[in-house]
C-alpha cells in the first residue's frame, strides 16, 4: 500500500505563482521605497547575523564524539594529553594513531 501524498488541491494551485509574484514585487517596491535606508538595513542585518553567530558559537561549544568504534559506547579517552591515541574505558579498545577532535579539552 503506497502512502498517500498530500498535495495542494487544484482549486488552490493557481494562487501560488501570483503569490510569489506579489512577494517579489513587494520586495522590489520596498527596496525602491527605502533606498536611502537600504545600506543601513543590510549593514544591520550583517552585524546581527555575525553577532548571532558569535553568540551561538559561544553558548553551544563543540563536544567530542567519544563513541568507541569497537563497542559503540561513549567511552573514548586520550592515552596521552596532546598526542594522538585513544583508548576505550569500557571495552579496552586502544589505537595509538586515532585522533578525536576536542577530546583534549573534554
């Protein structure tokens, strides 16, 4: 049995293209009407995007993927700090050449 596709009915399908056309015309009209303010608006949007990027990067730091390739449990730890090589605390897996990003800081 095939899943039933939900689609826009034929009675409403005709409205999509005029709606997109209205959106484009409205955007162009706003750009012409606010042409003196456009550099400030775009500059503010760029600064706001940069600020949001920094805020998210600061408040949501990276975490290492500590999943062991042998047992699949979160148990990888560094053998020696600052050097490649990890071992699993759970199953005893050890690899002298494996590198896991951000594991030194964890």
